[in-house]
C-alpha cells in the first residue's frame, strides 16, 4: 500500500514540476509574442517611411532640397540675388532631377567647364561633383 506521506509528497512534487514547465512555457510564449510584435513594429516603420516618401515626394521642404532651400534663402537675403553656381554630390543632383520629373518641369542639363554636368533649378546651375560623397552639398554657392 501507499502511505499518506507518499501521496502528499508526490502530489506536491508533481505540482511543482508542472508549475516550472508551465512557467517556462509561458516565458517562451511571451518571448515569441514579443519577437512577433517587434517584427510588426519594423514592418509598420517601413510602411510609414514608404508613405512619407510617396506622399511628400521631392518637395522643397523635404530631404536634401529642404537643406538647399534654407541655405538659398540665406544667400538671397545677403546678396539680393540667386547664385549662379552651386556644387553637389550625385544623390542631390538626382534628387533635383526627380523634382523636375515630379513637378512636370522642363529639365535643363548642360555640360560646363571641366566637363562637369550642371542642372538648372531655381535660377541656379547645380554642378555635379561626382568625386565627393553622394549627399555632398557645397558650403557656399558662388558666381563666376
């Protein structure tokens, strides 16, 4: 026969054993849920960035063009006129090109001294400096 002590001890040990495994299972379930929520959060961030880029596009207050606009306003206030030239990297040059496409404006690209390419935008020739980093924006615009 089984004594009362064996029954009680087996019952207590049985609940402790199942309690630990259920607690471990709950922790692993919580970890799985946490990882799934982090993946959902990352996906929502990607969707937000895509919507921002698609809806705002290349306006004059978003991206590199916003930086250019601020510096251009300072230049015009100081000199009273738009500059003739300004140096830029390839990404900024292509962003200006995309702005023309998005706004359905004519694109005026020309070859200037030293076999450089320049694109006309806002009364200024933006000169491509491919040897600089892609997002390079010249510190100062300049005239001839």
